[in-house]
C-alpha cells in the first residue's frame, strides 16, 4: 500500500449569524480520495448548542466521524469525511 498523500487543502474562517452556512471549495487530482473536514464551532450567545447538522457538496455522501463538546457545550469540534471516487473540481 502506498503512503497517503495530501491531494488538496483549503481552509476558511467564517462568522455565521442566524444559521447561515459557509461555503468552501476543494479541488483534487486523484481518484478514490478520502475527504476530511474538520469543523470548529463556537456558540456566540443564547442557549442553542453549537453543532453542525449536515455537510453536503461535490456529490459526496459525508458522514460525521466524531464530535466533541467542550466548555459546557460552548465549543464544538467535529470531523466529517466522505469518499471521493473521482477527482473534485472546486
């Protein structure tokens, strides 16, 4: 088995108010990639827990791999992943 290689990378800083959703683009060159998305959320106020309900895009089927709430549900760290059978053009 070949060693894993980083086929694409992108990052954003995004401030959402009222449930807006951020957008990020990603391009890859290889087939059969695993796309990993690491999300950090911080609740800005109120009593609603900061969490992500879904990740969509690229025709991929993302699944939540892990979720961790810190500081009495004020901070949320999530990892989502999907298999990309074909290269992505973001």
